């Protein structure tokens, strides 16, 4: 289940900075009194990756981002961003951040807001003059630069916040639920922005409880539940192996069963009528589906329906979270609820 | 300089949120009333003198009467400025934490103490400008209406600025520790305590009660705002006025020492440093 780095933790090599992982966290923990929000978090995010950080509400995603951006202090563990310790001023220049509860000084116009944040990020006047219109355009707010943020809708404010996060061309961007206030078009804009940044080599740490969002853009994901990483890996690794396919045929026979068994495993079979059978099978890859159909037709079957049922990350997510919660329940019945 | 940028933002916010205009408008009303009231007092005084056929045998000498009017104006300015300082700065840090506006600033390449320093500088600038305008208005009124200029007025102005700065420092500190609401309550209570403590000390001096005097001294160690006001009021009154009016909420004849002034300045610095240290460690 866990493909987290178990074996020797990669040692920071004394190579060029570009070779350093963008994020390297070891055993991070944050406890608020008795409540452990994040526990023993160990992740490594390579430079240029889009890293999806998934979990249900309250799993500790925002807390993790807040630790990494220096807003809160971990109670244990350590982390490095771009090869440097947390809180290093040089690193702060190279990271961008869009908080989950994005609220800005709404008495500023969008241009002023970006100008202030550009200055805070250490950009020169000419850099700001060039970059602010670009950033506004990237998030679809061209022409609104002179309007006060107060007059913006929630979704527009969130996009202005995104412009703020990418303004200074950071190497690493933390986006905490960046589409929470957005309509479908806004979501698409954010997705495009993430792809564009990724193409330019920016590392993106994307927090979300929406799998569909993460699935579309992430290279790798970690699934967090109750402060603990329950799975981590590349999407194709995490996704359940094989494809489920449901079929409808004009009846069933041993001959047909042999054909199917040669290529796939049968998950369920139902004889709906003398001349109608429904079955679900799992095939190793998509190409086998065609072979399977050809095989069945070859032994005289009529195939009425072939529906590949792609298992999504969503299923995996729900399964993992359920499992973890089940474990937790068992533990808590024995005594003190304590996340392992 | 990030500190200057934050200071500028603080000033800009006060202007954009119309805080500045509201304060200036209300202060203008106060000045108009003050001019009117001062004029009436001067007219009365002159009418009284005319009745006596120009023979100056007043209840109090003219200088003292005019000085009382100036003190009344300065006391009001001092009190209002203190209240406004607390109100303006009560959420300096806490409200920005509560709203979340600070999160994207703290993660930028600047130190947290620069945020405190910048905000402090922004509010201090407002205090200096406001105090100068208001004290200037009071003195100008006195000069043009009554042809009277109080002594040592620049010292007085400086000390009154120090009064508000003490309150600003306390409010900033509270704002890094408490929620905005709690901070408002705490700082206001301290302000009230300082005022009452000052009064208790005055009465103690008047009736020669050591315990009351000690209470007053203790309160001015805790919050030295009222003792600085007393020194200011002592300096801007002519000696004759001080000795004639005796101890009262507007003044004293036992002025705080120079040490008290140094203490108050040190107090401001220390409180600001503590608020920086608190904010530095705070989880946002």
C-alpha cells in the first residue's frame, strides 16, 4: 500500500541546487495540544513536479502547507525547500503561495495589490511593470487591474490570489484548494495555469480534496488522512491495476468461458435470460479488450455491449480513507485513539 | 525597505478605509466648538473687566483663565488621540491574522519583525501628524482669540505624542497576543486604569495620603501614559496657573521627573520588542 520512501532516506547530495528536491520533509509533526494535525509526514517532491496532496477535509493538508511555508512551526521533524532549511529568506523569494482562505487587502486595486506583493517578493519596478499585466492575463483578469479587489467576486479574488502566487516566477508554488471558489471556467483557467507553469519547470504543490482536479494535472500524489500519509506515488501506480469491462452476450457456454478465461479473469457472471448473459471481467490492458471481443465473436457469440469501466482514483481514495478510518476505529476501541 | 512598504500600506489603508477622513471631519467639529467656546470665555472676561471700569480685580488672573482654556483643549485632544490610537491599532496584527490577509505577506521574503516595525511606523506617523494638527489648532485658537501663547508648547506636544505612542505600543503588543476584541477590552482597561491611577495619585497628593500616591505611581510604572500627560500639562502652564489651580485632572504641581520620560521611551521600545518576539513565534 504505502510506496512512501521507506528504505534509506535520500541523503541531500552536495550537488548543484537544481538537483535538490523542491520539497523534502522528514517526520514532520504538528500537534495542537492533544490534537495531532499532521503526524510523521515524510515526502519528497522533485523539482518540476506537480504534486497532488489529497485528503478529506480536516486531514491536515493546509497544516502541512502552513508548515512548509513557515506560517506555523512543526512540533517535530524537519523540512527543506529547494535544498535550504525552512524560513531561509532566499527560499521565500522563490516560493509562491495561495492560501486556502484567500483574503487580501481588498481596498487595493488588483494592480496595486500585485505591485505591493511584487515589491514584497523583491521584484524591481521594471520587472513588476512587465510581469503584472502578464500575470493578470494568465488568470483571466485582463482589464480589471484598476478595479479594487473589493468589487471582485470570490472567484475573481481567488484568481487574483493565484496571480499573486506566480507573479515573481517562483520555483515552487503552493496552491491550497485553488479552485474552491471557482466556477467550471475558472477551474479550467487554473488547470491551464498549472499546466503552463509545470511546462516552464515550476514545481507545484497542489492541495485539494477534489480528486478530479488533482487527477488531471498531477504527476504524483500523496493521500493524507487524519494527518497521516496513507498512500503516495505516481498516479498510474496508485490506480488499481487492470481494467474492468462489462459485457453482454447472447448466451453463455463453456466454450465461451474458455475464451474469456484465456484473456481475462471473470469477476461476475449473470445469466439474464436464455439468450442474454452479462459478465464483468478484468483485463490487464485496453488492447486485450479488442482481443477478447474478437475471440468471442470467433466462437460464434454475438456481443451486444462492451463497456470499459475505468476505476478512478476516487475509488482508491475512498477505499484508502475507509481503510484508514476502520483501522483507527479498531485502535480507538482498545483505548486511546492514537494514529499509528 | 520592507518596513517602509508596510508603513505605507498602513497609512494607505487608513486613508482608503476613510478612517482618516472621519477623524479629520470630527476633529474639525471639535476645533470649531473650541474656538466658539474660547471666544465666549474671552468675551465674558472682557465684559467683566469693563463692568469694573477696567480695574483688573479678577477671581483668577487673565493668564490663568486662558491657560485653563488651553488645558481643557489639550486634555480633550490628548484623550481623544489616545482613544483613537487604540481603536486604529487594536487589530493591527490580530485582525489581519483573523482575516488571513497576513498569510501571503508573512510568506514573502521579509522578517516578521519588519511587519511590526512597519505598522508601528505607520501608526506613529499618523499620531505625529494628528497631534501636531490638533495641538496646533488649540494653540492657534488661543493665540488668535485671546492673544495668549502657552509656554513650552513644543515640549508639551512631544510629551503628548509620547502618551499616544505608549498606548500604541501596548495596543500593538496586545494585537500580537489576543484577538482583536479581547485586545480592545484589555488595552482600554489599562488605559482606564492609568487615568484612574493618575487621579488617585492627585487626590493622594492633595490629602497627603501615601497609599494613594503609591497606587498612582504603580499604575504609571505599568502604563506611563497618564504621567506623561501630567508632565506635558505641567510644562505648558505658566507657574502661576499651576500654583493657583492646585492638583486636578488637567495637571499637577508635582511633575514627573526626566527619569520618568526616559522610562516611558524605554517602555515603548521594550513593549515593541516584546511584540516582535511574540509575533515571531506565533503560529498563523
